[in-house]
C-alpha cells in the first residue's frame, strides 16, 4: 500500500505540467507523425467505406453488463476526470461483437462482466502519460493506444447473482507487479479467476497484456485510426 501512496504523491507533484504536454502533443510540436482523427466527419467517412470500423455503443449493445467507467469520474489513479462521458462507451464493431460472445460464454457459469473503460479519446491518453510516463501501464501518446482506437477494454468478472466482483487480487489500475499475469504469489482462487477471464477473452479473439490483468485488446488488423472524437459525435452521423 505504501508503494501506492508514494505513487500517488508523485502524481500530485507532476500534475501541474499536464496541460502543457497536452498542448505539445495535440499541436504536433513534438514532431510525432501519428495520425489522430479529430473530426467526426472523417470518422464517418471511414465507416462509410468500411462498416467494420464502426464504433459501437456498448451500453446499447450489451445492456446487461455492469459499467463503472472510472475515467469519467475522479475515482481513478489520477484523481482526475479524464473524459466527460459516463453515459456512453464504445468499441469497434468486431471487438464489440466478440465481447458479446464473452458475455454469452460466462453466463452459463453464472458470471458476467464489469467494464471499467473502453474507447478513450486521444487527449485523455496524453493527460495520463503526463501523470505516469511508464509504457508498461500507459500508452505513449506518440504511438496512440488500443483504447484510442476503440480496440481495448478494461474489465473484470462479476457474480451475476450478487453483482460482486470476483477476487482478482488487486484492483483495476494497480501499478504493481502483483497485477501482472506472471505474478503467481496469489491464492488459487485469484489465479483461477484471472485465468478464467484470460481464457474466455482469448477464446473470443482478444489479447491479454502481461502487466495488467484487466486489459484486453483486439488486433489492430485494419489500421484503425486513433480517434480524439467526443462520445456523442460517435453515436450518429
Ligand atoms: Zn486498458
């Protein structure tokens, strides 16, 4: 726990530089060549030529999942609201369809999913990078992330009867070794819970991330663009 406190103190100290760095990345002063789509019109044009690029609103597609969108609140490791939408959350069509398969597979076990985060507009990743600066945990803005592309989801398992989260050993966004898949000094129950989530997500086509038991991503096999578009503008043309 003291590690977490030290980490939080560090965040407090560097928070002041956040806005400056956001400006640097968003204006391209850093010289990065990453393509970031800021205009909804550009996104909709892409969807027009490739329907698989569509961003699907998850609460509409999968209303029976639990949603606890932490970055729309201050209840996340930054203590800062990173984006304003708690009402909507998105994944690209193939990833959203795969998630519905995961839901179906878990239902027979009396289990469901709780979503912490999915699409994350690019500016939110820039803010996070200012706070953490560690590529094991936060995507470097120069590359863009799976979340920025609507391909990554942070989630956990819940018991459908109680709505309680299964014990995963650490909370979401715990930046210690104990959140790694290779960390085995945990109870059998925790290891089995993590393994079940991993096995079910991978069977549906998602890929795990070694350092975060809660993070899964869909392969970026269609060159999905990094988006910095407001949630509401993704709902309708
Ligand atoms: Zn994630």
